[in-house]
């Protein structure tokens, strides 16, 4: 099981596009959840922050092994998600993986994730 929290910087001037992106994901949640199955993604959450005038998106995820990468998916929702990604995420900013210190998942939940 892989538990991650990663920060990505939003390109300047793309806040409205990020609004659209997040609304798209929330509005198509049934299809989004279908794609998570193929990725063996148990939990995926997106957080948003403005810090010192810069906007960031944070991805928190809990993923099992052997899942398909989103870039390998043929599902229309993943293709649209990656279009938004390319439009909104700053490729010049090196993503920051926050260090995992403690993972608190009850054993019965862990077993359900296997």
C-alpha cells in the first residue's frame, strides 16, 4: 500500500480553469470512481491552497500495488482529467512529496484494501 501527499503548483491565471476541473470531477463522480478501480486507488483526495500568492493543488492518495497508471487509461474521464492537468499544472514546478510519518488505518480497513 502506498500513501502519498504531493503538492503541485497551478499555472498563473488558471484558477478559473481549476474551478472548472474540480467541478468536472465532482460532477462526474460515478465515472471517476470507476477509473479508480483500475488504478487500485483506494482513496484519492484533492486539496487546494493559496500560499504567498501562489496556488497549489495537493493530491492525497492511498493506492494498492499493481494498479494501472492514469496515463495508460483509455477511459474518457481520465483523458479529460489529463487535459485539465496539462492546462492547469505548472510543469516548471517540481512536485513536492510530503514525507509520510505515520499511517493510521485500522487493520479491518487495511484488509478491505487488499
